[in-house]
């Protein structure tokens, strides 16, 4: 068993922050909450941070066991999650109505904001890999701290989203939403292709493991 070093922990934290990408998720958040008052936008931003923390901590301690219990491997999980991400990207790109309602009975906090936009298949896969590589209690607790820091960063970015709407005009936001929709769709397709390559090594010319 290998104890995690400080540089390795920092590197994992940076990787997690990069994958969750709160700045890149901001246009999606604004698109899903554009009809809501600023106060509720802030509240949703905070709850998204809480939900991301909960999802990633559960993934840290039980992610691989949950997937095993349902007979799902991480590759299948990545494909399914990224298909949902792709559908959201397509809706943004084509300026369709929000695929998730934002009334009192159906909040976008958990789906699709926490899962799969921010704490998506990539982030969950990273956390599961982390737990397999560093499995001592101390390492897992350090993993919780890492997740907490990243989740706080996400909550802070989303909390100040109303200020972004005051600065960015509707036309500009519409353009940004479409651009990020295209990027989100491209990232999702790339991730799906990567997962398919893992599932079918013959597609990439990689010899199958003996």
C-alpha cells in the first residue's frame, strides 16, 4: 500500500478541478437558471457544490462497489454518462428549451448540473482510480479534503453567476451558450470514442490483453 504524497495529492486535486471545470460549466448553469431570480440562482449554485461533494465522496468510498453491485464496468458508465452530456450539449447548440425544468418541484441541482455536467463520468472515474491507488484511511481522508476544496471552488464560481448575467448581454450569452454547447458536445463525443476504444481495443489497433 502506498501513502499519497503532497505533490500527488495536489496533482490529483488539479486534475479533478480541471475535469469538473466550473468556469466552463458556468454558461450551462446560466442557461438552466436564466428564468430564475438572482437569489435562487445563488442558492442553487451553493447546493450544486454540496451535491458535487456528496457525489464524489460517495464515489471515493463506495463507487467501485456500487458499479460492481449492478454489474456495470467503468467503461459502460462513461459511455452512458457522456451520452447524457452530449444530449445537453446538443440542446444548447440548437437553442432548444431547457431539458430540465426549474420549477419548485424539479430542480437542476443534482441532474444535470451535479451529475453529469460537473461530477461527470470523468470526475467519478478519477475519484474511483484515486481510491484504488491510495486506499488507507488517511489517504481517503485526504481525498475528502481534496474533494471539499474543489467543491467549494465550484460553489463560489456558481454563486457569483448573477454578476455574470449583469455584465454579459443576452445576445452575447446566447453566442457563448452555443459555443459551449458545441464544446460540450465535442468533449462528450471524444469521451465516448475513448471509452469505446477501451471496450473494443481492435477499433484503435491496440492488441487485446492476454
